[in-house]
C-alpha cells in the first residue's frame, strides 16, 4: 500500500499523508488487518488477477501480501515448484517487514524496491489491487508499466469504482478517486497521445451487491470503518456475489481493468 513521498522523474508516487494512514497504527493499516480475514473475498479478487499472470510477475503496493498469498494458495506449484516468480513492491517499511516475514519460506516471492518507478526488469504481468486510487496521478503507472512488460504482457489493476460512491471513509484512508468513465477515457487518451504499445482488453465492474452496501453504509449512513461483522457477513454471501457477478450489470463496488502490451 502507499508509503513515503517518493518521486521518479518528477512523478509523485505516494504522499506523506498516506504514509501516516498506513503506518502500523493508522486507519488504513487497521483496514488491511480487517480485510485479511476476508478469505473468500480475497480469493475472488485473486481470481481476477490469476488468468493474466506469467512466469515473472510484479505486484505494486503489496501491503500485507494478502492477494499474492491468495494467488499462491490457488497455485501450489508456483510456490513450491518454481512455476512462477513474484516480486512485491511496497513503500511502507512496516509492511515491507511483514512481507519479508510472511514469505520468508516461499522461494517464489521476493521483496522488491520500495518504488515502482525504480523497477527496470521485464515482467509478464504487473498487477495492483486497491492501490491506484491512493496516488495523485495514476497515469504514469500505466506508462511506466508499458516499458516493463514483455510483448504480450499484461497490466492488471483492481480499483474502487464509481465517483458517486466516494465517501468520507474513502478520503480517510487516502483515496484520491474512485474510477469511472472519465478514468477510462484518460487511460485510452494516454495510450493514443503517447503512442504507447498498449491496448485496453478489459474494463469491467464487479460486485454490484457490494456497491449497494457501500452506498448505504459509507455514503448515506457515514460509516467510518470496515467492520469485522460486515466482513463476516460478506464472506457468508460470497456464493451469491459470485452468482450475480456472472451478469455484467455495468456497475459494481470495484473495477478490474486489464491492459496488454501489443508489440
């Protein structure tokens, strides 16, 4: 997740405010702790990433390693037989220490640089979950990924959806935005204007039930945290979430977009 104010070529990676929020006793860190217990939901999110993975993968803003751990749980060969390698980028020092401890006995995982813009290797897949909403400008991440992906490689991002769902809680945990039509247009304009060898291959909302719950609890009722009882209820409802999500209703609590390198 976001960490200290870091820059590369004038690009601001993350802010000092987000460093405070995701310090060990910050609001964001407490939220990560609660979401760690959402095993079924995290597996659902990991399933959005898994089809696009390759032999060498990089996660931006790995946080506590929740999603990569869920991916590895569904790909036992990747962890034990070296079928794939995962490099985790995380700016917050406390979270980096947790990552090192969590994956100490997992050869497939290495803890990479603090700053995504310092990465120079080539990757089959670069992915992030609930990260790009935390940065002042998300478009440089797409552009930098274009230079790191191998031909045919993918950039996968899961982000909060719909500006109309933006709440005080979003702002409290360091969100600059929720993604919608304007962001889709901005990504496509970047690719066209910079002549990047990229194409958007997926832009799909998911978890419509969660969107309605977010509207009620976070927007209308002003709930100021993700509560453990809500996470537990959501875990019990996951079969319903998965069933409803087979239909693309055009809205959802989250958005998954995938960009492929074309050359």
